[in-house]
C-alpha cells in the first residue's frame, strides 16, 4: 500500500506531507486525503506504518507527518524523533499515550506536536488542512478571525460545525488531543498572538498540565 500525489503551485514551496496509516487502512485513516487534495497545498505520500518502519530513510525528510487513527506501533515515534518533521499530528490513541516523555523530546527537538488523539488541524497560517472528522469543509470556513483550540478530539470539530451553522467564520481550528503537557497549547496561543488577523481565541480545556 503506497500512494504518491504531487501538485505543483507556481511560486510556492509546497509542504511535503506523509500520511501514515495502520497496516489495514480504514476509511477514517485516509479521510485527510480529500481536504489535502482538494485545496492542493501539499505534495502527499501515503504509506502504512509497516512500510514506513521497514523503509525508514525512504520516507524521511517530510515537513509534516500524520499518524492516522489506526496506527498502533509506538516505534513510529522513534522514526519521527530521528527525522524531525516540522509538524507531527498523532491521530491515534493507541499506545502513544504512554509515550509522553518521547513526545516531549520530539517537541524539544523543534517539532510542533499535536496528540495523541488529535482529530486534526485546519490552519491556513501553516498551510495545513488535516481532519479525521467527516464533513469538514475547511476552504469555506477559514476566512474569519476566530481561533478555536480545544483539548480532546471530536468535541472541537463538533463545536466547529455548530458555530458554522450560526455563521461564525474561523481563522484556525486545532484539536490538541490528549494534552500530556501544555507545549502545543502554548505554541498555538503564541501563533494567535502573532497573527494580525486573529481577533478572538476560543479555548476549550478541561485542565492544564503546568
């Protein structure tokens, strides 16, 4: 199982995105393909976790790595720690929740980390549109000035859908997943503070680690 998609955009450096699925990919695993392909913001490679671990170097050097919900091999984090992507979105709960120390090391190495259990991120500031939630239409919803950032998974995009029905337009939507530390949250808030178009930040949080 291996798919490569490349789309050229004049005058722009495209992000190199690697979507890692489980060994038996589910429909949920490959759901981000629709938004990435439609918006055309990335060259995209899709491979199973076993292929990535077996080939190693062949899949290194990507800007963004997405670990789909059915991924269940924690050694994928060893691979990420070695290759240091700019962004890592862990959509799987799997055994990654027990790897908080390693995820913290990956973050200290310069990688922006979401998850485990993130449902995705819609962020035009980073040209990153990834969602494992059905019926998300990011291109139609991200011309506003509201940032929605939330812990957990599906609740963030449930709020997103309800707000869209009420006419709210967003600047970005971020599902933090299971917060093992506050690093991702603080980075998101810093980005909002530096962005001239973000006027309101809606934060959905049950607790803070630090």
